[in-house]
């Protein structure tokens, strides 16, 4: 039996909430089945550069991404700062970020400048992500 949020071609029906998943490092469960089960029309990219291109094509309702601290950047400390700077013009996009607990001080400094909808520490579980996504859908 097909899930009601999936059409006969295996895609969500038009008008479904849109989700952009940015998976650069991974290290957590494959969440694509969860996104589909919740009815999201999902696009997956593997870099911030590809995410920027995806945002120019279509603005999502939710972005699920990773915070990756990188001390070698000249003018920022992570992969997320460019994305979050762009999203300041689109405050309705809800960003859910996974982060490594050992980088919490750097992550908190970034989120002080760029607030997120939800922050989830690694290790990520499907149940915690599902709860955050259900809250995002409810707003």
C-alpha cells in the first residue's frame, strides 16, 4: 500500500512542504525515508555550494543540515555561516542543524548571530529529527 503523501510516481504531491537536506559529512542514519514518510518533497545535496544553487532554484520550507566547524576558513568558522547569511532574507525557512557536542561553544557563537529552528547534537536519532520536523510542519 502506498503512503498517502506519495503519488504514483513515488514523489510527494504538488503543494507538499519542501525540504532541502545538506549532507556533507554524514555519520548519522539515512533520514530520507523519514522525510518522505512525513510528506516532504525532498532534495538532497552534498555541499554548501550545491545548496546555494538549490536555493536559487526553489526555496524550501525546511533545511536539515550539519554544522561542521572548520578553523581553516579565513572569514568564518563553519560551513553554515554563508547559508545562514543568505537565509536572513528568508526568515520563514526553518533550519534544523546537527552538531558535534565537542564544538558546542563555536556552534553557540554561530547561533547567537544566526538563530536556528532546532539544534540536534550527534549522535542523531530518527525520533529526535521526526519531533523537530513535526514541530516545523505545525507552525
